[in-house]
């Protein structure tokens, strides 16, 4: 099934869901463990009907869901790649889950969703990626999993994705590891303000709100990311 572009995801107007990194994310608020279990049982039934299911994490007061297809088709000219990305299957199930949540009287908290990815600037990602695949996941096949690049992705979702940027052979004198925090648009603005209030500095907002680079007092940098192409009205 073809991967969906940002405009198609935005047009779906999924009020409970936000596109972060590769997938759709939602958080629903619950008043107890039993409420969460009952909700997830109904989500499972909806997924069974469509032959597709979300990744799930449940904590105190919330259920977090992620939807992504591991067989999305990305076309680069005449070449097709199988990648992890949002497809129409995810849109359809997101709508079903929204309806299930309403039936269970659960409210969504889209401002609370987030995703973390790691970046490493490298002169030769193909050379070093096997080391990081083994170190992070224990499996060589994690290199290039769900991506046409050397990116490291753990199929079980235990660790953040690791992508590779460009660096020269001598190695960068500056920071080579990067942390990217994916948030929905309003939450991103709040997060940036909180980081600045805590002593951080905005060092590059030339691509804001899509990318805003924050530095701490010692110059270490992180990036707040918003998928503006997939945001309704954005």
C-alpha cells in the first residue's frame, strides 16, 4: 500500500491523532487499569476487523497508541522501497479507534504525544551502521529496517531510531550525536518556551516550526521537530 504524504494525512483531519516521525500517535486518558484494558480489548477487536493493529503502551492514567505500516511503498522514480510509514490502513484504523474511545468515554490528549529519535553525523554510515545495529538492537537486520537508508530501527520498538547525518572523514569538532524530539505544533511551542525558561537558548529557528535547535548552557544541542506538512491547517 502506498505511503501517504503530509497533505493526505492532514486532509484526513484525525482530531485525536498526530503525525510524529514515521507514524500516527495518540494518547487517551484513563481512570484506572481496568478502564485501559477494556479499551484496548475493543481496540484489538477493531484491529482484527481491519487486519492491522497499533503499538500500545499503558501507564498511570493514559494509554499511548502508535499506528504505522511496515509495508508502505515509497517510490523513488522507477524504484520501489518498502518502508515504515503511514498508509490508508492507518488512517482507517485511527478513525475506528477514535470512535471506540468515544464509546468508552475516553478523552484524547494530543498535546502529550511525543517521539524521540537519535542522530549521528558520520562520514560513512554504511561502515559504522552494523556496529550500532548490533549495539542498540542486537540484530544486524535492524540496519535499513523500514528505511531505504542505513537508519537503525528496532522492529520491537525498544530503542529510539538512529539516523545518520553527514560528517567529514576527520570527524566533526562539534557535537556529533543529536536528539530529536517530535511533538505536535502547539506542544512544540510550549516545550521550546519551557527549555528556554530552564536556561536553554534557541540557536537556530530558521526552519521553525518544523525544526528548532535548542542548546543548553554547555552548548549541547537538541532539536524540536514538527511535521508541519501533516498538520491540519499547517
